[in-house]
C-alpha cells in the first residue's frame, strides 16, 4: 500500500507522505498479489486518531489493486493514517501521512 497524489494507468503516481491542502485530495492505493476468492477489504482513514471514513473495496482473483480517496478541507491539516483491513478487522497495513499548507 502507498499514499500518492494521483493514479495514472492504474498505478500510483507521485507517492508521498506529505500532502499539500492545495491538492484537494489524498489517495491510498493497495495491491494484493494473491487473491484466492472475491473478498472485501477496507481503507479506514483516521485524522488525529478519529475515524473519518471507512471505504469498502472489493478484490477479485487472481490479483487485484484498488484505491480510495478523501477530499481535503482546510480543517483536515495535521496527522493522518490509513488502516487497510479485512472484514474481520485483520490489519494488513498502516500508512501514516500529514496534510500541510
């Protein structure tokens, strides 16, 4: 998983851990190399340890990539994290980043 500024040709573009508020969105991209059966995963976006969004993504075999975005607002500045989990809460990855001027 990676946070990035854009998606181009189904790939993350300009990976970063610091987003300018001027970008107006942040993206979390996740790739699973082996997907044995269709399943759901979640991108859980936290701002200052408060859940801001929980986005369900459906994965399909044999491998799959997916991404989610949040819109950035002036009061979103500060520390963030995205937790990538399955339906049962199993944690696959944690991505930490910041929103700045």
